[in-house]
């Protein structure tokens, strides 16, 4: 299991998440991605649904999606 902190990318983390899955995560391995859902003091939960959609479209398995704290979210993904 590997963990990646993508909070520094703010709302532009999707491409990096897919790049990590393609290049860094082994097939069948589980990865945890941490990203930001609050930007400039405003919650944007669209990122949660979009991240799930991106993972599904890429053919990977979304295992879990959890609120990490007031500003951040985690998703747990198994690479196919």
C-alpha cells in the first residue's frame, strides 16, 4: 500500500493521480490519495465525485472514499 499527498495541487490533481497509478503503483496494489476539498475557504465536493469518475474511467477499482478532516479527502484505489 502506498500513500500520495496531492493537496499541494489543489483542484488540479487528477492528471497527477492517474500518472502515479500508471507509473508508480503496481498492478493489484492499493494506493491512498489525499486531496483538498476546501479551497479559499469554500468546500468543493465536486472533486470527490470527479475523482471517483476518473478512477472508474481509467479502469481501476475505487475501494473507499472518506473525509479526512475539514479540508481534505482520501480515496483508496486498487490498480487493475
